C-alpha cells in the first residue's frame, strides 16, 4: 500500500486546489500548520489517499492558526474556531 498526503487551503470564499503532496504525514501536517497561519487563510487540511485505490480518501488533519483540530471537524458556521489539539 502506497499512501500520499495532500494539503489543501481554505479561504473565506473557497477551498483552493491541492497546495502540496507528499509521502509522509508529519511533513504534510507541518506544512498545513504553517499555511494555516497565512493571512486570509481560515484553515489548512491534510487528506490521505492510497495510490491506485479509488475511494480511499480520508481526512487526516486540520489546522486553524497553527493548532491541530479534532477530526471529524463539522460545522455549519462559515467561520472556523480553534477547538484545541486532538485526534
């Protein structure tokens, strides 16, 4: 099984396409945590995929202002609030 991790950035009006792809979760999480502190960014998420296996997409991490959020993170609110470390 070959895993990859994709980092996506959430802005107020859009979720941007994949920003970064790597083979190791810690590297993806570090990049997402850094991106989540950029001006205008609400959050940065990491998604796990298994290469050549459709349907394996899975949320791996979500960062808001550098703080890892609990998964799954579900909100009807259009603003994202830090809820502490988790997952």
